[in-house]
C-alpha cells in the first residue's frame, strides 16, 4: 500500500508541474555571442582613469594587512592563471587607459604571398603548425584569428598585495601571489604560465614596481619597454621604487626622463635576475586586448591574440614628444637606418640604396642614421624630423613612437637566424 501511495503522489506532482503526458522539449541552444559592437564614442574618445591612491576599488584590505614571510605558504606551481587582472578581487587598478584601434574591422588581411617569399612563408606555416597562434600568421587561419591586429586595447597599472616577481634571465618578472599568476605580454613564461623559479633567495620590500620584459638585456627589447616606463612614471605613487635592468642605455633613458621632470633617478633600483622579489605592495604594468580574436573578452595578451606592439601606449609617448614640433626642413626627410655598427641584419648595398633614393627623389633630403653616432636626445630629434623611415628589422625601429603622426615606415624583413619572412615580423 505504501508503494502504491508513493507512486500516485509522484504522478500527481508530475502532473502539477506540467510534465505528465508531454513531449520532451529539446534543450534550448546556447546563443552565439554577437561580435562586439563599437559605438562612435569608443571610436573617437580616449579615457584615462586617473590614479586614485586612496581608493579601495577592488577590495584590498584597508588598511592593508601585514604580509606573512616570503617563504610562509609559498608555492610556485598549480596557481590559477588570470586573463584580466582588472576583474580580480584583491587587485587594485590604479590606472587604466583605453586605446582605440583605427583599423577598420571590415579590412582583414589574409597573409598570402607568392613566388620565393610565398614558398618560404608556406614552409614557415608548416614548421609552426600546432604552436600558439600560428594560424593568425597563415592562410589557414579563420577571419577571427586574422583580426589580431584590429583589437581595441587598454594599458593598465595593477597593484597586488603580498606579491612576488619571478626570477628568470629570459622572461623575467611575471607577477604572482600565493594563489594566482598575472602573466602579461613579455612577462609570460608559457605554456603553463607558472613561475620558472621554484625557490631560492628572496628580496623583501615594502613596495616595488618593475619595468622588465623578455630579453631584458637586448637593446631593442629594452627600449620597447620605454612606453610602459613613461606610463608607470605618470601613474605610480612617487615613493614606489622601480626595478630596471642595468643595460647600457638605462642611464641615458633615465637622464632623458629626469630632464623633463618625469622621474626621479633615485627611484631606480638594480634588478638581480637571481632573486625573487616579494613586496607588500607590488605594482606592474600590462596591456589588454579585445576583438573577435579574443572571443570578445578582454585578455592580457600572454598569448598574442592581439598585437602587443599596437597595445603599448606609444601614442601617449608620441603626443608628449611631437605636440610642439614644428617642421623646419624645406624638403621631406627620408631617413635610412644603416646597421653598420651591428653584428647582424646589415644592408650590404646600403650606399647603393641611398644613391638610388637620392636620384629617384631629388626633392627630398635623404639622411643616413647610424645608431652609435647619436645619444638618446639626438636620436629623438632625428626621428622627429623624419617623414619616411627605412630600416632593417632591428633596435632602431623601437624609436618609431618619436615619429610624428602620419609618417611612413618601411621595414626590411629577411629569412635566417631563426626568423622567417613574413611570419616572424
């Protein structure tokens, strides 16, 4: 009797729910997310979240609690990888700048080449098959993957409580705490994005920021960090020291910035690649990108789904250096970079190239730039005066932010030394 009564009760409940003698409904399909629509405001405006050093935007302890010892509870594996630090609890975003892409999303270039370069490119795509983001460089990629250079991008400065900086001589200074890693482009030891140094000597500081990235002692990579350094100097509290590699350019760069009142040289401290840095207040800069290539979600570019070079605040640097510029030359200036002072990527017939330019463009002034002959101040002046820049792939192209808006750049690519044209450029 109990079983029969139970069965009747279940039937009655099912009937009341409307599920009795009804056909099973098919599952509701998950709607496909629509491509992110960009309003006219987004296309035309740039905004900057001014530093709010007294705020508590994302739930940092107020006042911040003391940190445990660097070794207490320390772990360097199995940490959660953060794609967008601006959404994380217990992470304070002290500055956030939106940089809008000027590239139409209706213009998607599929990388297709013919002739000998096409054969090299096809081999490059075959060799890279299966690696992260290989399809964006190759015809096999989808439209969304080829959208990697049309992203909207943001520059941010984040503050982490009781944070670490990874120790590594090649891909240094990924920020992390006891539960999460914060890989950004240039500080992203893939493919797992976990600290490379699993233990060792710690340097404990009250507060610190860093301006280091991949290949920290290579000239081009070192100078690539200059826009980040400018942004850090603009937004950090003035008492926060900044870690920098002791590259030969460092003193020139810092003196150049100090002359303009942008930074106090006393804030700079030498980076030791053998040490893990641990700070109560850890600051780091990074970039975020969004487009169809990122699934229409902001992403920290640990994989370069959006162009990192286009994400840097180079426009900010350009505006700072070129806003008061007056063209004093009567003729357009064509500047040719000659890497005669470098160990690789020299144009063998550079003199013939310059002669051909002078003959073909008699109404232009053709200049030859050799890096060793110019300090930072003079280099900025030369690039500021150039209307067309011709250069082999190399460190000199790091000075492009000092060109005025609307200038032209022609880069010479090559195949060799582990790089193949055009996929590596």
